[in-house]
C-alpha cells in the first residue's frame, strides 16, 4: 500500500455501530447524530440493531440517510411476559453479533476499522473475539443504577450476575466515553477500579445546528403544515420526554395546575414525547398522567398523530398529550412554545434542552444532573429544585406574561448562541473522529488463544442464558404473575 493510500485509509474509516433498539429516545438520537456526523466527514457507517420500526424511529434511520441493518431479532423476545428485560437484551445483543459474524459474514465483508457500541457492554468480549478492530463504548449511564425494584432482596440477588457482567465486559472496550461530567462522576464512583485503569472521556451529545428542511412525513395521509401550530394564540408550555416515570412528567402538570386560573385560561401545557404501545410503562404512565390532570381539575386530551393533534376538538384542552412525536411536529411545537420544562432529576445529560435553546426557547430544568452543564440559570433559562413545585409554577407564570417579552427573547437568543458554540453536531463528530483516529493508530492484533477462550466462554454464557430464559418462561406460564415484580 502506497503512502497516499495509507493516508486516505486513515482519513476514510469504516465504522460499525451496534445499538439494541433504534427507536425514539435520547440515546437513539445521539447514535443517529454520531453516525450522520461521521458519515459527513467521509467515513462509511453501518448501524446494526436488533430492532428498528420505520413508524417509530428517527427520519435518518428510515429515509436512507443511514445504512441501518436489523439483525438478531428472530429468537429472543424483548421481554418474557413483561419481565426479565435485561436478560433478553443481553441475549439479543449476543444473537446480533453471532448473526453478523457467523451466519451472514457481514462483519467479515465489512471489515470495520472500529466499532461504536453503546448501552449494552455484555457482547463486547464476543465482539472482540470476532474482529481485531478497536471498540469504542459509549456509556450513557451505568445500567445497574437504572434498574428498578432494588429494595427487594431477591431483586438485588437477581441483578448480581448482570451487574458483574456489565463492569467486566466494559473492560474489553479500547476507549470509554460518557455523555456528561455528571455521568463521569457517577461512573467513577460506581466502578472505581475501571475508572483508574481507563480514562473516561466526556463526549457531549449534540444537535444539528444547520438550516435544513424536515423530511416528509412517512404517512402520506397526513398533511404537511408549516409554521407554528394553531395554538400560537395560547401561551404554550412544552414538555418533551419519553412516557417513563423516572422523567417525572407529573411535576409539569402539578406546576401548571398551581398557576392562577386567570393565567391558565390563555395557556396550554403540551406534553409530547416517545411512546411505544409495546412498552407497558409507557401505556401505564400515560394513563396515570391523564388521571392526575383530571384529579387537579385540568381538562386534557390525547393525540396519537399529526391530524388529531391539529384537530379543533383539542383546542379547549388545558393539557394536551402527544404520543410519539415526529420531527415535523416537534419543530412546530418548539416554534410555538414560550417555555420548555424539562422535569427529570439527575438526568444523565438531556438533549431536549439543547433542541429548545437552539430554537430560541428558554428552558426550565431541574437543578441537578446534566442540565446544569447545558442550561445557564438566569441566562438561557432557569434551574429549580424539582421538589419545590411552587418555584416551577412561578417560572411558568413569568414565561406566560410575568416578564417582558424582550427579556424572554434575549434568553432565547443567548440559548441559541450557547448551543451553536458548544453543542453543535460538527463538534461531536470531530471529537469522535479524533478518538477513532487514536484507536485505529494503536490497533492491536487479536490473540488466537484469548479469542478461543472468549468464544467458548460466550457460547457457555449463551447456552446458560437461553436455558434460564426457557426455564423462566415455563415457570411464569404456570405461576400467578401478581407474585412477581417487573424485572429489568
């Protein structure tokens, strides 16, 4: 290979992404943005995932912008009767790796220069045995801290092997990155030995700051409106989050209910975000939020698509729930909002505040976690204690007329400047490109003996997990479900 060919090879890399479920969420948005950013820098990018529903994913994963390949989705379900999600997720990742490495030989044909893996690290040892390409692992947050139901002793016992596997398998990554300084501190406290051995890089998620037209809606029966929503006459308070209890969307409803009735009369709280009817928590939490609005005396309505969202029948609703928001509708929402409320506590990072600030919308967020690194209190928005609902009501009141319009616009302008200067997509892509350059330059050859051991170990793990899944499935079929708490 000539010197020019080597230089070209260094500049143009083939990067394979492995992601569990390419749906709609903050982690998925980061993966899509990272893939698009690297692709724009001239690299070949392929995303392997266990699931990607064209009706429930980001535009770039559906419209051909990215090469998305769904593999390893035929044997293991996402849960067993709504339980054991982490067990099934690990099996699905192992199945995906085996599928592309041994069944279709795509891994061999693709010959990636590096891997980008996120969320699940369990498959890294097996992946390492199948390719000598370096592995970059993006840790959104330690999974062991995300698991619910830890108060029960049997749940803690159930999680021990998965928690141990998470830390051990992460050690097979050649580089590890986290999404914020907050997450870096959490990871260092959770796995001090790992943090001592590996430098934890901070790679902030980003958003596309370029001017662009939104892709057409895949559902041709829906209209393609432009500009702000017809609710522009209202003071729109906007919340965008997945329908999960940890997002504490109820805080937004309680704070909105705390406003004087006269101010609420000309306002509307719009709660939009990721919703998947396959996920019991999404369905259950939405029902809880509707019940909460009713209890607080707030008229509510729910829209499931763009047509129903724009229906005049929803104009009288004080609280409007929008399920699974496409990009076009999100842009319209942000164009109509006076304030974005971001309710999660100890959020790992939070991409939605950046999207709002880019659109010139001030942000009200919890005064902990990732938003403290993105939102400047009193400059681009407000940071308030999530346990004090009255403080949140006060800020909502300010945005709805308690402060001058010029002050609100100045906050929006400074928010836009902050995003473009610190959290643009080109910056994240450049950072990732530099990391991959270092990894490829320091690439090590795979040791055959170690690989043989890892393959045998991985096969043993797979056999053991499959046996466990089959046993649990048969057990649950013959046992009352009420006796068991949901597993993750």
